C-alpha cells in the first residue's frame, strides 16, 4: 500500500500547522481585545463594511451566511452602539446603505493594528536573515493555497487595506 503524500512532507506540514496556530492565536487575541464592545459576528459585519463598497442588509446577511432577520438584529445593535450608520440608498429607497461611523472605523483599525503589532513583534524575535527569506516563502504559500482575494478577506475577519 502506497504511503499518503503527507508522510514524506510531515515535517513541512507540522511546521505550517505550528505557524497557523500562532496566526490563529494572533487573530483570536485581537478579537478578544474587543469582545466587551462587539461579538465576533458583529466584528465581521464591521470588517465587511470597512472592506467593501456601500452595503445593504441583504449583502450583510449573504456575507455572514445568515437569515436577513439575524443580520438586521446585528446591524441594529451596531447602530445603537454608534459603530455603524444606516441611511436610505439614494438610488433605491427600498434599500438601506450601511457605513462605519468614526467609532466603527476606529474599532476595526484597532483590531487590525493589534494584529499587525503582534505579527511585527513575532518577526522581530526572528533572526533578520530568516525574516527576509520568510516573505517570499509566505507569498508563495499564499498563492499556492489560493489566497483569499481581497474582496473576500472580510469573511475571515481581515480588512483589505
């Protein structure tokens, strides 16, 4: 019986698994830092709005994969918290357009900056030569993995800026 292809790459797979755990922890810590302000689904809404052109409730529901009533409740809470603004769509008054308030922008920016700072801290603990060789390897890995395009990165809780 032939060995699965993974066997001869097990060290490589385990190294990537370790790195993935670190990156997931960085994301989780950034979410935990704002959990007293927003829930994870609410943060996803804010990131979605920050990363895409003007959105309506239907787009939010589709993006989250939830029933429109769930999206409406999440948006209502974010509007009440002063993080999201909704207004009539000037081109179609049956729709609402959602935009981040300055407080919403600040919260999303804080989460992304926390992630960047945590990653930068990790990188500074690496030898410079290893760090320089890491960038092309990570870009190649992302490309081989079918990197999530910028217009869908919000679904993973990452902004595109």
